[in-house]
């Protein structure tokens, strides 16, 4: 049965520092505060007291000490807050320091450039002819072009059936496999229309030059206009597993889901190497 409400489950990596404490007193009650936030504030205030009493700051004028205290408490309030991912903001400081230098924020992708910086961004070690991805951390994966069934226009009964099917699917997945959903906006795919146009060209009995001009015009419209300027939403599923055996089971699960019902995934096409590179090009290529 589909649930009426959903929430993000508690992480298994939760420790006693993540437990939340409800602070209340004098008829006033605050939102629950994690233990690590309280300890961070306690440590910060103690260090501030030491800085203002036992270092060179203590010999400054009173208004300068006041400004240092205000700045310190403001920084503590900012870096001691939880982010949307339930992590304290100060944990992002090392990544920020690495990102500040301009060379660290620019990746050159010319053919003659060192590919190491770009490889560190994608973390992909190689792709075989069948589209299987080998990541640098030893995991393997496969990408699919998928078409779903969800829409804001579906009826209530259909919505419940879709939610039930999705819930049943996620109950069957292996914990050693990650399912990464990627949504892009790309030009419409006109491969089938171009193929049908080629079949029409081969089936012409009257090889009239005017008919060839008409076919060329239709080909130009499909390839350059429809397939080049009309963008549509495309969705991909990247299955990332710890080992080839887990990837094989995940592939069988996705295949069974597509063949068994169209509620969650209406259609799924495994991407070969060329199609995978085209998808990655859409993600990692800058416009202009």
C-alpha cells in the first residue's frame, strides 16, 4: 500500500554525537539540537575565552576585543549549523580551501592536455565496447536510457499503483549496488526518423532529382532543426555495483522490472560506448 508521507530514513552511520537534545527552560522550547553542535559551541566559546584573555588580543582596546568576539561568534554560528545533508558546515572547509586556487577550479580538456584533472572529476577509468563502466575505486556499472510513467496528470489510483511498484522495487535492490538517476535536457533523438527516411530513399522506384531534393530537405529539417534546436528531457539510470556479479544481478532486476510492469520504468535501453560518451558529453561539456 502506498504511503501518504515520506521521509529520509536515519543513516546507519549515525553516532551518539548525532543524537538531538531538546533544550527548554522558562516556558521557552527550542528545536532539538544535535549533540555535536552543542559540543562545537562549547569548544568554540572556551577557545574564544582563551584567545581574549591569554593571547595578544587581551592587550588590545576593549572595542577591538568586542569586535573579535562578535566575529568569532558569528563564524561559530555559521560553521556550526547543519547543512541539508545533515553535516556540519565546518567539515566543508578542507574542500573549500582546495577549491579557492584558480587552477583547481579550471579543468583543461584539450586533446593535448594532461587528462588527469578531468579523470579526477569523472573518476572513470575506462569504458568497454558494450558500455560497461570501470571506475577508479574498483566498482563497475552500466547506464540505461529510461522512460518512466510518473506524471502530474495521472489519476489517483494510477499514482498509488506507481508508488506501490516503486516501493516494491526498492525493497528488492542489493545494498552493494547504487542506482544513480540522471536527468538532462538534450536535443530530440531523430535516429528512427532518419532511418525511415533512408528506407524511403532506397525504396524509390523513380529516381527523380526533384524527389531527391525533397528527401534532402526533409533530412536537413530532421537533423539540423528538429534534432538540433528542439530540446527535450532525457532520463538515464546508471547502475553502479561493487563487482561484476552484483552488476549482473542488478541488470537482471532492472530487466525484470521493465518486462513485468510499465508502472515504474516503461522502457529501458542499455547504452553502448558511443551512446554513453554522448550522455557524458552532455553533462561535462560547457556551452559556448
